């Protein structure tokens, strides 16, 4: 097996400081499997397809990875086809990031524009720093995946497909893009709505909940900050649910998430 962390190196000593006594390469492999999008339980346990550590160690690695304590471990090369097997969402993830960057393109990420949106200099600078930091991670997470297929006993290489590895700051990267988009497209709206809409849109995209994405966009399309439009806003969401029960559950989430309330309208929805 290739050596990823040399014993007595900075990385090895830092792992020891964090309380790790296991072979450092094993820790590195676990961290990079988490970066590939695998769940912590895939590292250990009876039902894991490729367990390599104990449950206690696996959980510790997952906690430290989540808290950023293992970010110093370098991401090593791996076959992208193998990564895709562990993380099939990586292709959709790439499309999600591309869409967000088109909504708030690079040309908007400057102090002049952010201050025009009503941000103070301090707020604009902090947002710019966050953007620059996560942008670097996002660039490293972008990969090209090439696969092969057999056609009449001849192996053909398919055109490369762009993909995006998972990374911890991805939700935040999406949120700040949606925030700038909403505040740019709707400059007269209360800026607090942009925070709630951005959070919902990012969650909806990453969790494959299209209704939540529509609910976020419709906050602006129906000018929810004007109370006279609340009925129209809620009515616009009825078509997104196939049953009365699913609609009621969705409305329960919406009212809590956005802090807006109205008697549930279920017209046109069949009972389960």
C-alpha cells in the first residue's frame, strides 16, 4: 500500500497530539473516504462493506473530520470511477454548484457590488473572505470522470463527465451564492428574507427536495414581505404536493422555517 503519511512527520505528530495511535495511513484513508461522500458508519461495523477501523475510532475520526481537525491531511489521488461508486450524487452536486455560480457569478463578488446591496464594509469583507476561502476548496473538489463501456467486444472510453466531490463547506458555499443572488435580484426586499430563503434553497438542493427550492424562490416571486400576498404565496405551493397529507406536512415545515402562518389550503389535492 502507498504511504500517505510518513512516520514522525508533521502530520503524524499532529495525529498523535489528537490522540490517534492507529497507523496514520489508516486514518488518512478514513478521512479521504469521508471526503468521497461516504458515511461514517461505512468505516466500521458488521454491515459496512469495507470496514477498516473499530466503531469507537471510526466515530472519533468522523467527529474530528466534521470539526475540521483533520483538514491538514492531504487529499490523495484515487480512481475517480471508484469515487463515483461510493458517491453517485457527485454528478448532481456538480450541476448544483454550477447553477449557484451562474446565479451569482464572479462579477458580483466585489466590495462595490456587495456594499450596493446594503452591506457594511465589514460585512462585505467578511463575505468576500468566506467566498475566496471556500472557492479554493470548491476548485479542488471539481473532477473529471472518464468511464469505459464494452461495445461488440471493443472497449470504448466515454467522454469525460464533470463531477464534484463532497466537502464540508459546500452548504455554506451555496448559501452565500443564493444570498447574493436574492439580494441582487430583489434589492428592495427585506434582507432578512434572503437569509431564510438561501438556507432553504441550499437544503432543498442538497437533499433533493424540489418543493423546498420552489418555496424559497416563491418568497420573492410573490413578495412575501407584503402580508397581503401571503394567501397567494401559500396557494402557489399547493400544486407541489400529490396528497393532502404530504401537503400538510410540507406546510408544517414551511411555517416553522419561514415564520409565516396561514390556514392550510388543500384544494385540488386528493386524500390518501
